[in-house]
């Protein structure tokens, strides 16, 4: 992942903030930007440069977002920085042909229900005003044209608007954000209209294997996100039960709302009870939840959570522990924004035993590890010791292997990606390096910045 273009541009912009604080308040400015505390030597610009240079690549996107939200630069600089950030995690591609198909599909649809919110959306994504307009007594810039010919007179259709905005030539990410915004409750505060608009867009986006899906709610209205189609799980996780060595005693405290209660052994199982959005579940998300649950904070909470998750791994499975530890050692400072590696996750839960359920028993109650990536991608990691393919006599057991293969098929058909590791390859001298390389390739395949 090449961070150098973003670093170069951002460094110059951060240095330009020297007049936003005195020497004494410079640490506060750096904290606001998510930068290390600056040194005490040199000019304010030099101190800002030093703090920025000390920040790792993994923090650059967060620093950029803090700069954009905290200092509100011109639209030109905002767009430039946004594009550099988005280049680190490319969006699904929408070729020009299909952007025009989207515009064509919207010919009979109102582009907005709330004009002010519509204009706010366009201004947040595109450059509508020319800086030289300040010196003109009667500016007729793009903002004026949209207000006149889209809002007041309805002279422009979607094709005219897209052409004028540059929506046919902008990045894929910016184009998809435009569509998400047009479908939002701010621009379209009517659930029926939101659903209809998303349906129209999805018809035009289908050849691109992209779909606007409802991924959450805001103020009671659906939130639509553009996601790749054909991979991942479209439903939002409801009960994430993990970090348990034993089968927990659970019950529905409210079956209507799907509320789960741990009856006994609350210390033996964790239940993540926050909404998981389209960005998946990161270690930072999990840590924030743990701070609330445990009452701890900062480094103490991080260490406590790591120890709790590591402690749930089976004592008789050093390979599982090695995979878990290698993940954290390999990525180190990048871990907070990367997907959380959840151990011992319950996939199925049945109050009856396998013997009681008989032939209708569910396969594979627990997963060794689960990761929830953006866009509904769920990655299952399994560590295979000989118990997975051999009987008590240590001889190959075809029936065990067949059951494992059947369970894998069920998971894949349900939308999960399943990856298996042999215990022997993990405990080999090359095991930790192999684990690091696997995760790097996995994240690149899913366009996650490392």
C-alpha cells in the first residue's frame, strides 16, 4: 500500500496549520489531529512536521479525516485529500456507461424531496462555487445553475446534472457516495420513496455487481449503502456470542426482540450487543465495547481484552494460540482499524444435545475464528488438528472428513468465506510469517488498507 502521495500532501497541509495554535497549545492541536505530541524545539511549522513524520502510515487516513472535519478546507483541497484517502481502499468500479444508465433510469424520478439537503449533499461532494465569484457582483456559477435549473424550474434532468457536476468522470467512491446521499433520509425523508429510489438505482447498477442495500437505520429511516453483490452476507449480525470454551446456558429474555440472556457462566462467554454496520467490526470497535462492559480504559482495557480472548482458546491447541498471537504481532499499530479476530464464535446454538437432536442436529456449533469485514464479508478461520480427520485410534476417519466438508459447504452457501490451516504448518518455524502473509493477502483481496 503506497501512502506516500497522501503523506506528501497532508504534511504540507498540517504544516500550514501553524497559525492555529500558540507554541504552548501545539500539543492540543496535534491531539485533535491524532498526531503524536510535538517536540519542543524549532518553529511551530517544524514541530508540526516532526509530529506528522512520527505518525505511522496506518494513521494517515484518520489524520486526514480529522483535518477535513476540524479545519474545513476549500472544496478543492477537500476533494484532493478525499481522493488520496479513497485510493488506499478502492471502491467497486462503476464505468461511465453505467453511470449514464443510472442517469437515464432517474429521468422519471424526483432527484430530491428536501431541496436544502439536496444542495448540502452536492456541496459536500463537488465543487459548486468558483473562488473568483467573491469578486463578481452577479455570479452564475454551478451552484446558481443548479438552484435555478434543477430546484426552481426543473429544466435539468439527471444527465444534465451529472454532466455539470463531473459525476461521469469523478472517482467511483465519489459517485457511489452521491447515490447513497440521494437515497438518504436527509434528501428523501419518506421510507417508501427511499425504497423505490434504491430499487431504480439497483436496476441500473446490476451489471456492475453493485447494490444499494439497507445496512442500518438513522432516526427510524433506512440507511442505504452501495455494496458489491455476489459475496458476503446481506443480513446484519444480531447475536455475536464468542470467547467461550464451554457451551453457554442461554435463553431468550425477549423472543420478539431477539434479546439473548446468559443464564449461567456469564464470565465464560462474551456477547457483543452493539450494532455492526457496513464497515464490519474492527478491533477499535471491540475495544470501545469492552471499555464500557469492563469499566476499564485505554491501555489497561486493550491488555485486558487481549488476555480475555487469548485465555478462551483451548489449552490443548497451541496452533490456535499461535495464529491469534501472530496476527497481533504482525500488524502491531495497524490492529485498531483492522478487523477484529474473534475466537471461539458460536455459529449454531441448540438447547438440545446432538444425541437428543439426532439426524437433525446442526453441524459445527463453533468456529475457531471469525472476522467481520466491510460489506457483509464474513471470514471463518479453522485450525485443523488430527481430531478433525482422524478417530480416537489416530487413524484416518473418512466420515469425520465428510462431515467437515459438508459443514464447510453449508457455510460457503450461507455466504461465509472459509479458510483452513493445518496445525502442523502453524507450529512450523515458518508459521508466524505464513500467518502474516495470509492476512496481508486477505486484506488486499478485500481492498482493506494495511
